[in-house]
C-alpha cells in the first residue's frame, strides 16, 4: 500500500530514519549531556530488542503477569441500537493488569532498564496513570522508581499517589511554576541528567526525543498485532475501520501499527473538550502548528509566545499540547485521518457503553467509542474496531461529582 510515495510494505524498516525522524517530525532536541544518555539508550535498544532472550522474556511477562492476549469483544447491543447494520468491536486493553494499555510499554522499558544494568527508573506523571504503571513494572523487576509529580496533581490524584507509594515508588513533589505536568517533565529530565549512569528515563507515550517514540510504539504494537489476528479469526476478514483516542498517541500507535499496510480506514481521535477556542481543548493535530517541545519536533498548540499552550480535556490522560511525531507524519501522508469529539459526546458514549455492554470505559477511551458510534451511523454497513485503551474505575469520583448518574 502506498500513500504519498511512502510504501507501507516496508514502512517499519524505513521509519523512523537513523536520527529518529518520521518525515520532518521527531528527532532529538536535548542538551549535549542528555544526548549522551539518549545515544546509550538507542544503542542498547537496537541490540536488545532483537535478542531472542529479551523477546522471550517480554512474551512470558505479557502472558503470565499482564494477562495478554487481551480479548476482542463484539458489541452486540450497541451495534443493534445504532441499527445501520454496522458492527462494533472493542479491543479490551481495559483488561490489562493495572487497567490500561500503559503497562505494555512500562514493562518493556523496565525490562530494558534491567538488561542495561540500571538500578532505577525515573518518570513524570500528570494524572498518575503512567506513574502507577511504571511503579508496577519497577516492583516486578526490583528496580527503584522515582516519579516526579506537581504539587497540584499530587493533591488532585490522591488514590494514584497512594498506589505508587504502596508499590514502593518514591513520589517526588515538584513545586515550580504551575506545579503540574509540564514542570514535572522538566524536573524528571533534570533528575535524569544527574543520574543517567544508574537510571533510565521511562516516558509515558510515543513522545520525547528519539528513541522513545519508536520504542514505545514497538512495545505497544502488540495491541495491533494481536487485534488483527483476533479480528480475522473471529470474522474471517479485516475491519473496515479502526479507531483509537490520541493523547500523546501510544495506544493509538500500537493499534494502528497492526493495520497500516491493510485496506482499512484508520482514525485517531483527539479531545475537542469544551470547544475550538485555544485553552478549551487538546486537539493539537487539528489546530496546532509545527514546533519543538520536550525534545522533539512535532505539531503543537502554542500560546502567543510560541510556548506550549494550556490545554483542557475532560480526560486527564489526553490533555497534552502536542502529539507523537509519527502521528504528525501519518496525518500529513493522509494514511490516518484525525478527527475530534467533544466532552459531551464523550460522556454520552461513556454511559452508553456501560449500560448496553457492561463495560465502563476510561474517559480517554470513551472518546474513541464516541467516534466509533458516529462513524457507524454514517457507514451503512461494515465493521469498526475500537481500541478500548483502559477501564473507567479511576474516573468514578469525577463522573459522579460532575455528571451524576445518567
Ligand atoms: C494515558 C491514557 C491514554 C492516553 O495516552 P496515549 O499515549 O495517547 O495512548 C489513553 N487512554 C488511557 C486509558 C490512558 O490511561
């Protein structure tokens, strides 16, 4: 399959290039000290990811600890309620241990840390989901774990802070600036610069300097590879469309990786939040422009000074002002279509999926469900496979407080 002169038969061999570029996006824009550390991770990953011992160990962990393969469920009642004859399916990443897809890359990153002889993993967290997944991986491998988190987020996300501490992680409070995710990223990078001989940085999505977008995609691609095989096994054919929500873009990139070279329409869904005004959404691929932040070249939402703009989404896991470089590239090529759904559509889908199917989705994942429903209404016939990136238990308090029970 060919899009704009990019041949998808050989896509994974050719992208990213040796410097970590997907077209003009990606690369590594970091200080010389940090570049030394990135080169070390790149070199180690290149060798280790091809080692049969590493692959065998990761497979065993996925099966025996994470609970993979996760199933695909056919949404019979939801499909019938739409009534166009289109069939909806979900890939159940909500059934992963810890309740979301994030463990897929955290176990990979922590296993890499072990192979590299590191004693510690370092990361930032916003809502705490990445911190909990990484703390879980660190406990499994017996690694130290430092999670940097803004004071404001620490207060807001008390249950996740407790989970990280119970799992043995150290939660380091960041008191600079707005005391949220951006400052936590800066503090975690600074700590990594000081400690990189003994530690490895573990990013939470397909973001950051090379090699992280590639590594995280590769670890997440298990989702798409499994899903393709399972879907063909269940139905005898490929889905007509695949849908996933995009924050940084890791669950989406994992899912899409299985279908890029197939005659399947692919949709990445960003949060439109309260509407299209800057500050009310986090739809960087729709409204953003080219720029560099957090060590990579991307499409981002900028404020009047060209800095990352404040963003908002009802789903805290989606409120990031940029997207992974590979998503920017796939958008420009036209291989993946990126669209948006707003808070209201998302909350409707959250309750609909819960009531009709007995699956309470994460609010992040409900964005993909909302779009899948919209798509099914326009399609006439065929099938849509939605990546259900996580479960909604973490969102119960928020939903009840803000929306009540519908
Ligand atoms: C963190 C999170 C996301 C967003 O991250 P991506 O890297 O875009 O996948 C989506 N869904 C859930 C359940 C999450 O926890």
